[in-house]
């Protein structure tokens, strides 16, 4: 057997550079590059291997220096999302805090089912110098380290105690990353001594490998059962989730819905499955859904869920659907079985094709199709009103989002994750391209936005990327602005300043908690609460200090001008705009289950509890 002598880290880099994915005949690199932050845990191991790759060209592995480990995992997750999960980034971090900083990013990737390869550094395998700087000492076991925190948030976890263990670990990691059912965060912990240790590797380990991203066809019996349910339906509704987008089933869905007159409602991850003005598009479903979609959900006699996890925002905490029979087309059996559905385990595109072939002349009742169109048109007039409120003195958030929607190009990307904007966006955004609406709402993680802008730009340099970020999220994690600047990558970042949590403030008020602790203000000595003046925080100056080009807008018209200037700019540009945190959102037509204290000394809480008890009556199990 012919071998090559390399360190474990050098071997890993060489291996990763030779992995590819293939789907529909399209082949691309699986691991497009590596993000990293070096410390003593990886600087001389993986750091040396990446340097050697860059200097000698023996492995092609681009390296990007991030500023925060959580942010680099967000960037990697966004890269995978924007790449329809056909490509991913690796992330190397030093031992201890560098590694545990990645745990939140790992959870985000796993919850959203996005492939990221995490390479936390770990304690000495030899244990010779124990405890190494930053080592957790556990009196119960010598093999425990802080990296065990990755286990519940990883779809594959391994610790490479000896160099040769890398071979099965690396192959298993690739299998999981490229499996549409299993994918998520994959964690290979690399003890710092093992990274630098040499081994004689079989050359076969480094051959070019192609991982097929499969498109499973439906089972014949499941398909028959699903067809029987749909053939009996007169008022069907399709719920399109992220699986439609990742599977590139949008064209198949468009044709299926049009031919059969079936209205299509969308989840966050499925937003943009249809162009917003497609005759069967009825907008978003659920807690932050359109009135059209929510009403149709209540009246539908059959629901065809495609590639959806049915999160509580989609189901309005199990209150949005009426007496429908569910057929769930999903590549994951876990999701296909939800709501006592007739399961149809298959790739979204393959499944739509099979349903289409099996349904013959079946179509929805024409009266239902027409009603869906009327409701959807009515909803669009609501959206138009929200875009043009003439709110004063500060603009309303919906006006800013509307102006941005009008300004972005057909194939541009808009990124968001947490706060009050996802709800407004879900209700009002008009997508023309399935990759436009990049809202991370599986983990809804504050701090995702700017880092994700970096990931999107790396994935799709041809598209303009617009990041929407609240002041709360910005203060948590604006760290990757200098990374964008260093790499010469241009992203437009819209900072929506409203001095605190518009989202949780409004939620708090609606639940009787009086907006307690949700505004960024001075503590008022008279009340003892944080309800004094707003703070002298200047995020525009902050962004400028990080190297961004900065524009400030105070009106909706000024914002549109700033966006036009930002589009024309050559470098990463922040557009700072202040909005009124109490400006109205779009009318809500569905509930969200957030429990209210059952006993309370406060009138506001008691009133909210009564309303809560009432709302909960609509909640059901869909048995
Ligand atoms: C990391 C993280 N911490 C806490 C939360 C809970 N949370 C959701 S929205 C929000 C406030 C967001 O504030 P900001 O970014 O200013 O957006 P706004 O609500 O003002 O639109 C908080 C604290 C979260 N989603 N993520
Ligand atoms: Mg805010």
C-alpha cells in the first residue's frame, strides 16, 4: 500500500480539498473553504496545514480569518443555505472558548438542517501537560472536555484521539454533511497534539470523492395512499417549506399548482417557492402569515405539506388548520409523519413529479381556486397600505421594508433572522426568486445577520446582498464587518435602530408584561427601571469605525436614496435608519403560544392570562 507521511491536520486539509457533491449532473466542491481563528489549540496544527496548503499548492483550501467563532459558523451556515446545501465551509477554532463559541452556531445549523463542518481543537490526547490552558477538569472522567457540549447540537460528533481515527471520522462526516435527511452541524474534535502528529496515510484516502446528494423516489404504497387522499379533496392547500427550495423543486411546484389550481402558502424557509404574484401564491402561513393563507388553512379539506417541519410559527402553535387530511411529502420520515399525516417520504421534486403523474385530471374545485385568488389579492392591498403609512416623525418599519423591497433587484438576497423584522418580512415581502428571502427562522438567532451576509456573498458573488439587522442584533455580533472589508466583499447592511427590542417589547405588552426590560435606556432613579432617556449609542459611527462606508437616512424617501447610493457603492455599506418601535405591523390573523403566568399580583398579567386561556382552546393535535 502506498502511503504519504503527513500530520493529521495536513491530511485533513488534503482530504477536504478532494471532496465533491453531485446532484442532477452538477458537480461542485463540498468544502469550499475554511473559516478560522487561531489560538494555541490550532495555530501550529491546522494553522500550519492551511499555511502549507497556501504556500505549496499541495491542497487547494481557501482560508478566511473571522473575528468571532460564533459568527464564522453563522457565515458557514448561510453559505450552505444559499448553496442549497450542496456545498459547505469548515470552521477551525482554538481549544476552550474559541471552540465553545461555536456551539450556538452548531445549534443553528442543526436546527435549520444546514451542513457545516466544525473543527474545535481539544485537550492533549497524551494528557502530558494537563491541564492545558483553558482545559476543563472533570473529576468524574479524564476523557471529558468542553467540546462534549457539541454532542446534542451535532448530527455527527467524533474526537480524533489518534491520527488513524481520522479516516473513518472524516468519511462519516462527509456522509452526514451530504445526506439531505441527516445534514446539520458535523463536529470533529481535534486534540492539539494529534493535529501536529505525523502518520503514514494510505494515498487512497486522498483520492477525489464524489458524494451524490440523493433524490429518493416515493414508495409505491405510500404514493397510492397519498394519491387517494388528494383525489378525494376539493379544497386542497399546499404548504411549501425549505425542502422545496433546497431540492430546487420550485419549477415543478409552480407547474403543479397552476395546472391543478391548488393555492400555495409558504413557511419562512419556503418563502419565494413561488413568485409572489403567481396566480396560486397566497403568501405566508401561520403566526406571521397572510390573512389569505390562514383563512384557507382553516377551510382546507386537505393539506399537502412539502418540505416543511411544521414549526409553531407555521401552524400558529397548532391552531391554524381545520379538519384537513394531511399528506406530507418530505425527505425526512420525521417530518413526513407529523400531524398524523399520510407520509410520502421522498425528495420534494421527485415527489411532486410522482403525484403529478398519478393524479390524472384531478384539480381543486374551481370555486376554491378563485376564492384563494380573491383572498390573496385582498391581502396585497393590505401590504400596499403598510408600505405607505406616512408615519411620523420617525418612519414605520413596514415602510422601510417596503422601500427596500421596491429597491432590490430580482435576484438580490435579503438576509434577516431575529427581532420584529422576520414577522413583517414574512407577511409582506414580495419575492421574485427562490433564493431571495434568506431569513433564518429555525433558530432565529440574534447575531446571524451580518455574518450571514458574508456567507451569502461568498456563495453567490453575482447577487447583491442586503442584510437587515436590528440594533439589538447589531450590538451582539457586528464582528464580521471588518472581515467583509478585508476580503473586499460588498454587502449592504441596513441597521434598523429602535433603541431596544421592538419585537419582544410588543410581545411583552401583549402578554401583560408591560414591555419590562426590553428598551435600551438609562436606568431612571425615580422608578428604578430602565425607562429613562435613550442611550447615546451611535451605531452609524460604530460601523464607520469598523471600516464600513456609512449612510444615514431619517425618512422613507431618504432611505430609498441611501439604498440607491449603497447599491452603487463599491465597498460594504451600512445604511443606518431610525424607526418607531411602536409603529404598527401588519394585521395578525393567527396566534402564537407563549404561556402567561397563571397567578399574578398584576392586573395586566391577569387580563393577559384570561386571553391566553381563551386562545389556547383552539389548539389541537391533528389526530
Ligand atoms: C441570541 C438570541 N438571544 C435572544 C433572543 C430573543 N429575542 C428575540 S428578538 C429579540 C430582540 C431583538 O432586538 P433587535 O435586534 O433590536 O430587533 P427588534 O426587535 O427591535 O426589531 C430578542 C432578545 C434571540 N432570538 N436570539
Ligand atoms: Mg431593536
